[in-house]
């Protein structure tokens, strides 16, 4: 069934495939997860993850988390489905439960919105998942405050540092989670001085070969995959909750296309979080997922992070430098991508210019070549970039704050942003007070909201 080397070297035709198949999943006693997929009967894929278990797993322990294992199998399959984005899926391990199917249909359509848009597909993939699987349990406890142990995923950026500091303020036992241990993650964990549960993930190497041969490639809803790995790890290690670091701004899309709002951060948004939470409630007792940063804008998170000096030499929010060369991720910043510009802009109102020069290696708001990129963060000159950046209103709010700050007001790029961007908008657009206020639209447990307000407030 698996394609041989000759087949992989041949020119790949995505349109030749009709079905993506979920073949099998396994969690062995040593904590190794094996996920199997196929395109028709032609090309098979195997993904492996090594989970940080505490001793050998019994049959009963593995049976207890089978619902989360199945959820991970279905969600992680999107990385392989996108190779051809065929019209049908085949769930050969059994049909998902209704809430799981709803999550999957969102992830395999809107979650691939950017992928479809940037690949020039005629329309959004919209595979239908069968339903009717056995609901494993009645649902999570209605009292969300009853959580004792919390696992916080860490990616090495500012958001996860703020999230972990919120959770650790509470009396709840806190540990950190990551897939891989890239330098910014390792540095953040070392500073936090909290236990770390580390997962190793191995994608099927056929993906790279197929990409070279002409397979479809692009952005996938990676946050949903990370969340499912974290949930499975949490359940195996006795944690009650996974606290993600997804902000309010993640729910805002980039461009309208094919009847949807294409959103680079779809799986970080509130709708995806609620779909995932409902799916988990159907398949696993005793573990929940929510985002502890959901009430806040990126600008409010940046304000909180600016007060956390100890992380400033450790974090990295630039994705471009990692795509260029994974070995360069320790260098932290490319200083020429939307993410670098947005993080610089968001931190600037709460930081001195010399401090940001120390972090980034240069002053982006005093570099005329950066003007068009900064303007685009407000959707001036095009749509908001396909990156993890805040809403246009946040960028406008940051510019307004900086225009009144004598430390920044003379910077060349800022002067142009005030004259050429702010002038296009009414005075009410990008109101800093409104942008920095915490929203009530979130699912953070009441028991943690005092800590959220303490860290994210003014």
C-alpha cells in the first residue's frame, strides 16, 4: 500500500486522490503513540509521538484515555490530508462522536482556509465526517473551578510566559508542556523553574518528499494538534486542565473568501476552543481545556509581558527565522516579518526604545524600510498579514499610544504612521482604553479570573 521511492519521486498529482483514510492508532505501554493514515490505497503515512509517562502504562490506563487518543488521531490527520485535500474521508477506526465530528469538519475546512486561499484552490475543502460513535461519558463537571493540577503549553513566546505566570499565581499545581524543546522553550522553562512534560513528535518523512514532488502544502491548524497532545499527556499524568495561551485577538480573521473569514489563527480562536472543549467533554472524563488569555487583546498581553523582565532575553515570537533555518531559532528575531513588527509595535508603548533595541537588535520604528510592513498591520495597503498578529484596532491603538510618548514620537516610521495611517481613520478607531480592556467573552474558570485580572490589568 505504501508508495515506494520511485512513486514518491514521480510528479505528484493531488487531484488523483479521492479519499483520506484514518487507518489505526496505538498507545503502547512505553508511551509511544502511533498514528496511521493513507491516501486511497496508494500512499500511507505513520506519525509517532513519545509521551512523558511516569512508569509503564497498564492496559487500564491506556483504555481510560482511548477517547483522547482517537481525538488526537483525527485532529493530527490534517497534516497529511492537506497533501491532496481529497473530497472524502474514511474513518476506519470507527465514526467520531457528534461533537468530535463538528470539530473535525471545522478544522478540515475553515482550519485550512489560509491553506486553500494561498494555494489558489477553487474552493475550501469541506469533507464530511460520519457520526454515530459511542459517547464515552456524560460530560465534564459543571463547576469549572474544581481544578487542582494545570498543564500549561509553552512555545517560547511572550503569550505562554504570561499564561504560565497567571496560573502559577493560583494555589494550583502547575507544570509546563511542550512538543520539542527549541531554545526559546528551554530558556523559558529554565526561568520559570516549573516541571516540564516534554513530547517528541515525528512527522512522516514522506511529507517532505511529497512536497518536493508537487503535493499541496501550507498552513494547518497546529494549535488544535498541540492542544490534543497536551490533553492526552495531561490525562495520563493526572492533570485536571490544560490552560492554553490563546488571546482574544486570535478570533479575528484576515480576509473574506469562499463564504468564510480566512483566519491564520483559526484553531487559536474562541470558536475552535469551544468546539474542542465540547469534543473533549464527549470522549474523556476529568480533563478540560480553555485559554487563560482569552479575555485579553495582544496589546494587553504585551503590557503584562513588558513587566516580566526576566523573560525578555529568553522569548522568541518570530516564526520566519525558524522557517528559514531551524538552527537559527536561537537568534530569535529576523526583524523583517509581520510577527517581528507586530511584537515590536505591541511592546513599544510599555518599553523604552533602548530596551527594545537590546531585545531585537535594532529599532524597527526608526527604519524607513519597515513602514509598509507596519502599515499593513492596520490593513492599510492590503489585508492583515497571514501571521500570528493582533487585530488592526490593536495596531492603531499602539500607534496612538506611541504618538503621545516622547520616547517614541520622533521615530521616523512612527511619524509616518501617524501622518499617513492614523489620518485615514476616525478618532474613535483604535481607542487604547477599549483595546486594553478585558472581555467577558471567554471560558476561563471563575477560580482563575482573579489571577487573570491581577496579571493582565493596568
